[in-house]
């Protein structure tokens, strides 16, 4: 067995090609572009874009003058200038048209035949030439690395792949546009760009082959990589040998590529033969080696003008192949005796590509460039609007699908009463939201258990009102008894009006209040009976939590197959999966909106030189993935809902769900009825509390008037006693006409002149002569505390035609109120009588003799006739 050679003939070729840059003439971009901006936009806009214009001018100048000779700097210059040209293309129409930038003419010379040149008044020649030079610079960079080292070979391979990518970008994006011009060169043609792509890939793969040999890889691996090198060279040679390139390139180019193709085909045969020898496939090895010798022999016939290194590499490789061939023939003749197949019957050698053109779309992407960003042509703005509508339509359609899926899930689960039935089985069931809120409101207000304390408040307030009535009546009765006693004692000398004539209206009002209290007591009794009769119904509202009073979903008492746990477990798992799908839908909807927020294609529209439709299709395609996920989510949900339906049917049968639903609905209705009855009773109690508080204010007001009346009568009584005593002592007195009351002169002046002596003390007016104008005094005819013909009003409800028993909102005075004032009108809301402000008139009223009310109910209170429960029976 022969061992593989440690050295490679192909490794000694070390001769690769680089492309020279195209040359150009000087062009002034600044002035024509500035004039266009000033004319079509404004002079101010031209001034604002001065920096961008100067930058563009400097880039073109550097391209012409080779200001920085380093290859990386030239590469960066071409990339930057190309991006700037993309910005110029979308904003400045360069053509011979009158309204366009028609003062610019670009001139470029052929890279392979410098005497040929192209001249065009459009941006396409400029962009195509820059792309060609970018590929040329990358190829030159590839030759600068030391390919005797692993890292050098790797860097050289990357540079050649970048060169191939540049020529691919030229072919796909600029060559066709350049060829449309009236004047062009062949180096920018689609055919030339394709040939240069294959040539650069061949040299990149060759660097990989050199690394493979250096690492000592197996002969089979080396053969595959070598064969791919040969294929790339063969493709480049095929392009060079046909029109239009066959007469365009120097003969040395064709010879170089032809020899490289032959060398790497022979190298692949040689390496593959080594692998065949190890497998003892001697006959095929002999055929492969003979094929390699034949190709090398044919290549040497057309090697005129080839580099010496290539010829030397062919000779060395031929020596190695012949040596292995002679060895294989001898072994076959002596040992194997195999028939050698003809070359035409051999299968193609296996190949493996380790390189590919660099994708230059990202490197040359001008969408993020800010040059001339303020200039937005109308066509770009319209295209953006159209694209936005397309995106909005996608977002709207997909969002509707997501919402419909979520709504479908909600409706289907509600129909199956899930997960409520599972929660009920676990004891976590809760009332419907509206019903639970009503129950909580009842419990917060005290619930049925709190009604007893409120009924007690009614009793206490009724008792307080009754006591106030009794105290007021006793006060007036005491004054009447005292008046009768003095009248009996002094006879005709006691001339003031009787108390019964003055207090008639006060007593009538007190009688009406007493009637109201009696009827209110009947209403209170009806409320108490209603509480007792419905206590069992309302007792459910006192349950805390209310769910404890509901029926529970229990496991069946008897089970034949004991599969309840399995059914419940599978149903729970399906519901969790459904919940996960719902969360995914929410995330997908958020993702859609976030994609739309970040989707700004205006820079791409501004740099796009092709069809907007193509750009739209490419950009819209990024929504396809999420749309597919949405469709898959909805489909998965449909299948899962069908599965849940079947599982829920089994669950319903085993746990007798229909009976549970029936008993639960019955409980709901009981709770609703209890809430309604509680609210009815609560409203009636509140109505009663308001009535009693308002009535208490009215009674308190009448009591205050009675106190004022009694105090005034007491003062008159003392004065009249003194007058009578003076009369008895023989003193004279005269009538005094000072406002309707007879003042008494001192004793002993009975027959004196009428106005010679007066009592120095101020006297309260009590009597009034008929001829005097009416004045508020107790000496008149019975004062109108209220209408003389009032019917007793019903308790808690005052008909609009009758006077209310409640006092008016007024401050208590010492004198009587004016005539025609009706004390039967209710107090205005918010007014407080003596009960709420006992110290408001301390100089006019004694402290109340009765006990203070036990409850203080916040005011204002509405008039008592607003209620509907406390009605006259």
C-alpha cells in the first residue's frame, strides 16, 4: 500500500488573479444637485443640506484621486459612496430630461480594455462601476495575505468570497440597468459579472483546499474540495470561451483559468486514487489516474503564455500521478487482475463546496443613512402610505381572528359551565359577580341580623316623640290650671283671656301629632311582623361566606369503575392547555403590534431602485410567520374544545351535574328573593327613622312655642297680680293704650289722670284695643298657630292639600308669630330644632323637661310625606 504524498502539486501553484479598478473622469456632483434642490424645494433647503452635498462631493473626489492608497480604505470608500449614491438615486432624477438633473455625465473606462469607455447621464453607470471596483478591491485584498499560514489562507478566502458577493450584487442589481444605456462597457455586463463571481469562488475554495492539505485531512476529503475548485474554474473558463467575453479578455487570462481547471481536476483524481488504493479498488484507481494524465497532457498543449509556476505545478503533479499509476498497474497485473473500466464509464468525482458569495445586501444597505433625509419625494410618500395600509390590513385581520378565537372560547366554556363546575367540586365555587356584589352590600349594611337593632331604634324614637308630646301637653295644662285658679281667686278683676282660647291651635297640633304617632306605631308593627315572617328566608344572607350556604358538587356515593379522578384530571389538563393557548394568543397580538410599531420601511423605499411591489412583497413576508402561528393556535384550540366537550359530557354524567345545576339555581333564586325582601324592609325602616326624626323636630318646635307662651303668660300673671293687689289697696290706675295691653297704675291713684304715672318696668303687650292696628300679642283673638280647620294628617305621609304637622324653619321669638303663618308646614331640609341645637336661644327658653332623644340621626331629612309604607289606615 502506498502512502499519500505529504506535499501537493496544487499547493505550489500559489498563483491567483486580482482585478484592476475601473478608471473614471472627474465629475462635479455639488453644483447640479444644489441647483436642483434650490429650484424644486427651496434655497433654505439647499442651505440646510450643504453638509450632505459637501460630503458627497468629497467622496467622489477621493474616488478619483486615490487619496488613501490602502486597500481597506478604498474598500470603505466604495461602500460609503455606494450608499450615498442610493440616497441620491431616490431623490434626484438624473437624466437628460429638462426637469431632471441634466447637467451630469458619468464617464468610466473598461477595466480589461482601458481604451474603451462608457458615458451615460444616469446614476446606473456610476453605481455599477462602484460595485465593480468594490469587487476588484476585495480581490486585491485577497492577494495581500500570506497564504503560507492558516490564518492568512482563511482571511484570503473571506476576501475572495466578498469579491464574489460584490460581483453577484453587480450582476443582480446594476448590470441590466447599465446595459440599457446608450454607451456601456463589457466589464459591467451580466456575463462578465457571472464569470468573475466563479473565478473569485474558485480562488476562495482553493485557499480552503490549501488549508485542508496543511491539516493533513484524508484523501477523500481533499479530493472533494479539490474537485469543487476545479468545477469553479471550469465554469469561469466556459464563460471566457463564449461570446461576448471570448474576444474581450487577454489570452493569458484564459490560459491561466484553463490550467487551473486541469490541475485541480487532476489533483482530485490523484487524491481520490489514494482513497481507492486503500480500499483495494485498483481498477478504478488506474482509470482515474489515466484520466488525470490525459487532462494534464491536453492542458499543456495550450499553455503558451502561462506562468512558470503553473507549468511547474503541472509537471510535479504529473510525476506523482505516473508513479502511483505504475504501482497500481503492477499490482493489478500481479495480484488483482481486474478489468480497467473506460474513462467514459466512470461516475463524476464527488465535490463539496466550502465557500459561497458573501451577501452584500446588508453591507450595502443604505436604509439607515441620514444623507438627504429631509428630501422625501411624493412617490415615496405615496408608496409608504400604501404599504402602511397593507400592514394595517394584516394586523386588523389577524387581530380579529385572535379576538374571535378568545370570544369563542369564552362562549363555549360558559355553555359547558367550565371551569365553574370544577371549582364547585373543589369547594372554590363563587356566586355570579352581580349577585355576589348584592349580597356583600347587604352584609356591609348589617344584614338581616342588624334589622333588630334598627327596629329598636324605631321604638326608641317613637318613645322619645311620645315623651315630648306628653311634656308639652303637661306644660300647657299646668299653665291652664294656674290661670283657672287665679281667675277663681280674683273673679272679675282677672281680665286676661282664658288659656283655653289661646292654646287651642297648639293643642290641636299636638293631638294631630299624637294621631300620627299612633298610626306610625301600627306601621312599625307591620314591619316587625314582616321581619319575623321572613327571617327564615333572609337568614341565608347572614352566611359568611355566602358560598357556604350553596349546595356543593359531591362525588358519587357509588362508583363502578373508579375513574372519576381520571376524568377530572384529564378535564383539568385540557383546561390548562386551553389557558396556555389563550396566553399565546395574547402574546401573538402584542407581537403583531410591536412588529408594526418597528416596521419603518421609508428608508428602504428611499433607497429602493427596483419595483415597489417587489419590496412590498419582501417586507410583508415577515408577517407570514406570525400569521401562521395564529392559524396554528386557532386550529389547536378548535381541536382542544372538541376534546373538552367530550370530557365534560363524561364529567356531567358521573357527577350528576344536572341535579346540581337545578339545586344551585334554586339557591340563587332564594338569595335573590331574600335580597329583595331585605331591601324592602330596610327601605321601610329607613323611611320610619326619617319620619320619627322629622316629627321630633316638629314636636320640639311646638314645645318651644309652648315654653315661650307659658313664660309670657307667667310674666303677665305676676304683673296682673300686682295690679289687682293695688286695686284692692285702693290705688287708682289708668288704662294705657300702648299696643293693645292694659298697663296697671300704682295703687291709690285710681281716679287720677290717665297718663301721669307709668310703671318704669317694660311691660309685655297683652291686650289690644279694637281700634288699634293689629300687633302680635296674646290679648287678641285666638292667635293662629295653625289653620283652624285642619284635618289630622296621616302618619308618614302628608297629603298635598292638608297642612303638615311639622314645624317651620324659623328662629324662636318671644312674641307670637305673625298672623296667617302656618305652623303646619314641614321644616326645610337640614333645619334643626331644639333637639339638635338646645343652646341656640338660652335667654329665651328653659331647658327641656323631658329626656333627650337617644339617637341622633344625620340631617337633612326629606319631608315625611315622601314615604310610601307608613300610610293612614
